[in-house]
């Protein structure tokens, strides 16, 4: 399912127009991204949680040349599915 299909399904399920559903999804994406940028954790009970984690700097290899390269430390997003979501998929 791509974003357009998701918006259409959200509009159908919530009895909204596609434009309203698209604005709601965009607002959700922006809110989650800003909260994670600020270092906050977002928990949606039953669905899952969004948070960031720190990845340490490390030495890697260029797969084409085999030459060692330094990979800098980074903050990366992380999603952990909640129990209800896991159960609904199985």
C-alpha cells in the first residue's frame, strides 16, 4: 500500500474526504518527526512507539574498493510495534 492508497482507505474508514485524510496524515507525519527531532518518545498504546536512538561512529568498508571509511555517529529513528498490532498481524 502506498501513501495515496493509505489516504483513500483512511478517508473511507473515517468518513472524510481524501483531502481531509491527506491533511490528517501529513499532520501526523510532521508531529511525529518534530517530536523525534526534539528527542521525545511517542507511544500509541496498542499500536507502537516511535523514538530515536544513537548509533556510534564506526569504521566500515567501501564494498567496491575494500577501502576502510569512517562512518560518523548518527541519531536514527526507531519504531517498536505494540502488542495489539503484533497480535492483529498474526
